């Protein structure tokens, strides 16, 4: 690690294979916590390159405990986090709404690191069981239309990094990697990222895979469609801008989509929305994100996807998916 750190301090860039090897060595426990923290800190001071990000991704995918759910042609809705906006759990809610619309979802998530309440925090609070057992995950996706893949159970290699990330409590390149390393290897993906540079990197890396994807970045900084302004999109072979008007909506204020102060408050917001008691702004943000996910899988317009998402939410289908998953978790 000393040689790697010296190279990075001298503003050198790692080759893809070097980046991959460092992450494999971290997983093997070859480095101490100070060395890992120093390595992470470098990437808070400068941008990660495409080659480095690809190397990090390849290492995590190689080391993960894969689960085969390809028969369900699922989608993952996942944001990088790290946008500093402290919204409620939009992509997780959108995942249940998407499942309620009949599209299978393999939701990859983790505890919040740079946010107050990550996807796994709210799922755990609501009684969702975390498991990497194939039978449990298959039962979940078959009966509820969605399974939750809690990242630490599938990426045991990262146990040496988790406490350091928690202590640093700021975004690191692992935020960038999260959506890329879903252990179910879903062929469909809607991913939100926290800046335009990363959106372009994701677009480039995904174009070299067989994924059907949409990468999102709200131009005012959100790692998802926020409806507070326009959203940049990159998908298979095309780029564009989604405006609130494309869903038939007006722009909303940032104060209308803030999250709870703690996990309990966040979970209450989650239930309120899923049970049909959300505000119009909250409902529309969730359905806009779910709508793009539906459109990504079904290759329809985002407006048509939005209408399907709204039907799923308002008919209670998203709530039914959650209740089924809670029941499976409790059994």
C-alpha cells in the first residue's frame, strides 16, 4: 500500500488492474485502517477515473456472493447517495411502487453513511429480514415482487471498510460503486448519481455491458428525479433532459421532499406515502422515479411509466408489496 499511496500523492492515476488489486487486498485484510482511510481520502481530494472505477467495480463483483434471479428479468432502483440533500427514501419507495406495477425488483441497499437514513435503515425498522439465502430471496421476489439485497451480506469483502466509512461519515468512492455491484446482476437498472461527471462515467461503463439502463442526475444536485428542476438522463444509446412537464407536473420546492430527522421519522414518512397519505409532491416524486424505472424495462414513454406508477401507488399495490415482504420476513 505504501507504494500505491506514494503514487497517488504524486498525482498518478492507477491502471484498472492496480485499482482492482488494491480492493482485493483490502478485502484480504492486507492493509491497516490508517492505510485504508488514507486511500479513501485521496478520492475525496480528486475525481476517480473511469479506469479506477472500473477496476474497483470488477473487484467487488468478483468477490461478491452472487444470487441468480435472472429468470425474473428484474430492475434495481438505486442511487449513489452523497448528494447532501437529505430527502426521504425516494428510490426505495419507488422500488415498491415499481413492484406493485408488476415489474420485479432486486433492491440493492445499505445503511446510510453520509445520510441520516439509508435504504437498509428504513427496511430494517419496518421489519424486513436481510438474508443472502437464495430460497428466501426467490420467495420474496415471487410473492412480493421485490427482494431486498442488503449489501454487507453479499459483499463480505468490504467488512474491513465498513467501520472506516462509518467513522469518516462522508461520501467516498464506495458511494459511486454501490449501484454498480448489485449481486443479482440485474439486466435492468435505473441509477441516480450525485454529479454530471459521474453520470457520464456510468453511461460509459454501462454502454460496455448488456444492461438496459437509465442514469439520472437532477441538474440542481439530487441523485434522483427531484421535480425541483430538470434531470439529465443517459440511457442505451441516447441522452436527454426530463422536465417536470414531461410528467404533466409543475416544479416543486426542495422543502417538499425532505426526509425525517431520524430512522423512526423516516419510516413514518415512508408508510404515509405508501399507504396513500403522502402529499401531492411526495407522491409525484416517487411516481416520477418509479415511472422512469417502468419505462426503462417496458420501453415506453416516461409519461406512460408515470401513469402506471401512480396507479400502483394510489391503488395500494405498492403497499401490498411491502406487506407481503413483511409477512415473508416474519415467517
